[in-house]
C-alpha cells in the first residue's frame, strides 16, 4: 500500500488572533510539535494590529508557573518584563453579608492546599464552634502571610519555588509581548501581521484558507480561532452556536481602570481583593507601578450610570484621575470547541467573569490539551475533536458551578442581584445536589473524581467555610478520629506561620530585589 498516495499529515497549524490566548496557544503548539525543527510541524500566528486586546483581569492561578517553566520562560524575565507581582490568594470582602455598622467580613481563598490532612483538619475546625480561627488560618499559613503584607518567597528561593504556593498578577499586554518574542525567537513560530477578511471553505465544509489583506490566502491543515468574542472562524465561518449562561451567572459587563500609585513605595498586596457590591463585585490588583481595578456587574440588575457611580465610589479620591473603560462580556461557551479543522481557544471558546482568574487558566489548559492531543493526521481529527469537546464542555460546566458557589451561599439580601443569585432555580442541578449533601457532611475528594477538574476539594473548602457554610456536627463527631492529632497539626501550622512571618520579606521589597538581582535558575 502506498502511504504517500493520500498524504493527510498535519503539516501546518495557523493560529488566528494574538493576545494572551493566541500566543499561549502558539507556544504550546510550537513546543509540542517541534516547530523549530526541520521535520516539525509549522506553526504560524496571524494577528491584526488594528484590534485592541480585550481583557478585564490581570490575575493567574498557580498552574501558570508550571506553564512558564514548561515553555522555558525565565521567572526573572517574566517578573521584570510583565510588571508582575505575586499572588497568593483572593481576598473576598463582604461576600457573606453586606457591611453592618461599618464592619466588613472577609476570607482568603489561598493557594496553599492542605494535603491528606485536609479532611481531619476540616472536621476538627468545624467542631470548634466557640474558639475557632478562620478556616484558612486553621489549615494553612498563607492567610496570615497575606495579611502581613509579605511575599511568598525570598530572593534565595530558586525560580518557581517558594515558601508558599503562588501565582502572579501581571500586565496582560506586556505578557503577550513576552510570549510573542519567546514564541518567535525560541520556539520557531512564524509571525504575520494582517487582517482577516473572510474564511474560504473547502468542498467538505472545513476551512481551506483565511483571506487576508496583506498575505492573500493563508492555508493550513488546522486553524486555531483566537479572534475573541467575534469568533471569526468557529462562530461566523463554521456557524457553531453559542450557549448563553447568563441564566446562572448574571454579570455581563465590566468597568476597568488603571490607577497609578500616589507614592512609589506604596505596599503591594500579594492577593486579589474582590469586594462584593450591590450588583456585582470589584477587583483590585496591585502591580509594581499601578493598580488594576474594575467592577463586574449585571446589566439586568443595574444601569450603566449607576454601575459607574458604584465603581467610582469604590475608588474614592482616585476616581477623578482615572479613565474608566466599559467592556461587554458574552457569558457562556460554544456548542462545540473543535469543529472540522478549527479549534477555538480564548474568548472565542467561552468566557465567564474574571472571578478566580478562570480566563487564562482555562485558555492555558485547553491550549496545552490541544497541543498534546493533536493527531498526526487529519483522518482521525474527528475522533480527537469529539473527545476534546467532551473534556472542554466538562471544564466549562464545572467552572460555572464553582463561580456560582461564591454567590449562591451568600447571606446578602440587600439587592435583587444577590437574592436572585440565591434562588435555587438559578443554581445548576449538580451544584444544588452537592450543597444539599454538604449540609450533612463536609466535601471529600470523592466529590471531585475527574482528573480534569479545574477546581478541586481545597478550592471548595476555602470558599464554603470562608463563607461559614453550615455542615451538621453529627457527621463531624462520627468521623473525627483523633482530635489531639488535628489539634497538634493546627498548632504546628500556627507555629510555622509565625516563623515564616519573621523570614519572608515585604512583597514590594521582594519584587524590587528580583528586578535588581534576579532569581537563581533551577
């Protein structure tokens, strides 16, 4: 049999659209497909100079460290070139209830995840009704580290290692530029600038080429749609529909502003501050040179003018010196993410509000999944696509459930926005079932059986019990095997927290040392 008679090998992948999603996709594909080798698969990225990057968040989760290391990007270079700071937590302010008498409630969703001690520590904490600390402080040192303004490591820690787990805050535009240079110079990605005028389809209905203003027809075997909410290829050219999930997550607009510091030595929080508001929530992210702030809100529960008033009130005296940008958000995901020879990554794939930094997380995870599952030949592409679609749909459904959790267990009753979020009719059935179960027993690892979970047991525990979710003590008493062991573990955590507090530097000091001296390579 002549294997060359019908040569269906995948030889060229074209990523259409830049930004973080596009360049992460190009990097993952180029590394996996050996684009810089003579016998590798060509990877090209085509982007427009006329379309600004859409972004409402500048936060990441710890998985980004593994990605940077996997791609061969230096952490020192990343911190220096992306105006990056460290992120150890999301601090949720006033999500449990509205401020009472000027007193706010907050909790940390930290990135240090308890190991197999988690179940016993959780049960022990739940049993200590009268004398317990916050849940995060009971099972982790990191909440205290955050509250004391400290970084997760010191200058002696090698790249990507620390005393605690961490992610980053970053300037998204600068991150895209870093990825661009790395992709082109180190990984062999070909970079084209130009505008897509239309997609040209073949007789089989797949994309044959994209027609551009500068480069004519650009053909490829696989097209990666990173064209944002417009979804020029998967949505418009191939007609794949969009599933709107505003029935579950109501926030569909964001206001964003960059706030300069009034003093160069202003302390930088090593966490995102997410503060609940009447019709949504505000984010506040500290970078070395400025703050990135915004207000995510539901247009069904407030109007744009009132939303801007709410946001400017949050900014206080800084409000007069900043420009506010309004960004519409399409909440939901595509009916399919891979159709024929086109895969969507980024906003063209799906989007939910930037709570918990889900955007970069999902785009990075699905880009790497694409790179690692891409078949060598087009003849089996449909089989891989079906599996990819199942996995990505599962991911988006679980992400939506986790984001909804933050709203639906709130006790806020000060607006229709919060009352509607607490309405069981707006809660996905799978989440409703889990919440009912967790009234009688704490979550366990068996509630999260898939290896493809984006958010796992520790994430749910930090949110549930940061929000003082009530779990029956009857189940706790029966399963808590040894109170003395759990008590000793909690005491050890408090002791380690105290020692680290004397060793770790203030966050801004750490960043300045890295920018000046660099970190030790692994």
